[in-house]
């Protein structure tokens, strides 16, 4: 430890973890400089050993910590800010007055029981507990480990299996939507059944994203990065529905501005095209009741993906249309129906037998050693096939060169086969 003065200001100097620390105390008092040096040394020791006094943080209430957490969360995750605020609202309501130090395994179990008595879904309760542990920082991480050890971290969630609407159900829904009072429900339903777009993607769709001349649309803000910006062609049914709806839209608002929303805000009738519609829930529930169909709005997405899978479309094509990032998620959305499975199994029985002469010809062609013969390679491009033939030719040249090195030039015939040697000597 060393104190020295430069002009009227005292400085301190010491070594810590192999580094020389030399800083000004900004004071003309030697006593103050000595205290500043002790404080600075203690700060470095605590930081080096990852030690921090969090007692003040632990006596804060859950409500105070949650409000501070939400302010930061809204700035960093604007897409899910509304979801987080709605989820944390229940945490603040039931645990808001408790200090963070008082939240333990028993508190979490009591919270889960209270929410189950309120008939909340287990999935929602798990999400609320997840946010509670996140906003508690290090204490939440320790509590998560203890809850997992006691198997109290998550409630068992009933897996919700989506469905694919049948052709009859689709026809009934489209018929009722056509006759519905809401001008939004029919084009929105056609969009859902023919593009697989999510509810939020449909509601936030603008006319700038739709190109009726070239028959495609571009998805804007999406749930996933893979879904944002994807292009989806318009089939004939969707094109006709959008053309008809655009005529009504022009009659209602006078024009189609690119920045206006396709489904404008307004109740009971659309009135403000600069704002998107908030929900289609009422119109959908009325439609579903009249059509005598059970299912969710999101099942329209399941229906499209199932139909694409049954039609033989490749996985990559389906993922590009749906905006998925993995085949696992694709499997979750695809519900291959019994009719398609039965048809696939029947197809192997109706396959015509192959003639024996044809089999022999195909086997002879496949065994042909001539590289100049055009050969078909399943699953590979023509360029890759030609490259294989070229490489095979090069290997043949190398083998011939190696043979010349071993056996001599073409002018000297040498062999190590005794029967051949004896015949050559006899002649």
C-alpha cells in the first residue's frame, strides 16, 4: 500500500492479481485517500471472487421487481411484451406483496394450487412460474434447481392435438362465412385455409404485402425468423376471394393505400384502415356454431399443412410455405388422415408386376462397365452424375499408368502367370 501526493491531490497505489492499480482519490485529505484505497481494494476482491451483496435486492417485493423487469423486457422483446405483461399480472396479483427472500418451494406450490382452483391451464401456470423465476435472477436459478429436484417445477400439460378439417367441414365453413355479416371473416378464412398464415400474420397484413398482378403475398412480422418475409403464391381460390374483397374495400374507403391494413379496425363495421382489426374471435365463434364444426381457428393452418403433405409436396416446400424451421414442428402440424394412409397401402397392391425380360435388360444396363453409357442416379443432379463419370475416367487412367510402371512399357509384355508363360514359350 502506498499513498503519495501530486500537487494538492492524494493518490493511492497497490498491486492486485498481478496488476498495478494507481488511481486518484480526488481529495486533498490523506485520511480520505486511505479510506478510498481500502474501498477500491474491497471492490476488486469482491468482483474477482464473484461476490456481490444482494441483501437489498432480496428484501424487495415481487411487485417492485416485476415492474422493473417488465420495463426492460418491453424494450428488448417488443413482440411478446403483451404476453409477458398478461402472464406476470397473475404473479403480481397473488405474490406481489411478498419479498423475494420469502419465495420458496412451498410458495410456488401454493401458487400452482391457487391457479388450478381458478381453472387456469397447466401450460399457463408453467409460463407464469417461469417468469417468476426469471425476474428473481440468481435466487430464481437456485429455486429452479430445488423445484426440479422435488418434481414441482412444471405441472403436467395435456398435449393439445390439432385437427385437419375435412372437405365437407371446409365447404360448410366457407358457405357460412360467405353469408356472414362480418366482411372480414370470409377472406380471412380463405387466407387461413390456403396460406397457413397465423392469426397475427393475417390481422397485421397490409395491401403493400399483396401483389395481385403477380399472384403472391409476403408475410410481414411473424412469430419466428423463418416465417418473417416468406413469400406465398396465391392459388385461384384465394386470388378470387381477394379480388372480390378489394372491390368491397375500395367501395368502403375509396382506394387501396399500400400502408393500409387489409382487415381494418372498427366495430360493428370497419371504419379505420390505418389500424388493424383486434380480433376475429366473435365472427369465428358464430361461424363455427352455424357450420356445426368443432375446432380452433389455428386448425386451418393444420389443415393446409396436412393437405400439402398428403399431396406429396416435399418437406422443404411445406416448411417454406408455413414458415417452420424444423421437421419436428412440421410433424406436429401434419395429421395424415386415414384415407390417405389407406390409399398409400392399397397402392402397393395395385402395382403391376415387372416382366422378367425387362428385369434382365435393366440389370444388364446397370452393370454396363462403359462409362460413356448414360446412367441414371436417383436423387442426384445431372452435373453430379457427369462429375462421377469424369472422376471414374481419371481413376482408370491412373490405374493404367500404375500398371505400366509395374509391368513395363507397352513394347514389353511381361506376365507372372506360369500357364501363360508356358504357352508363350511353346509358340
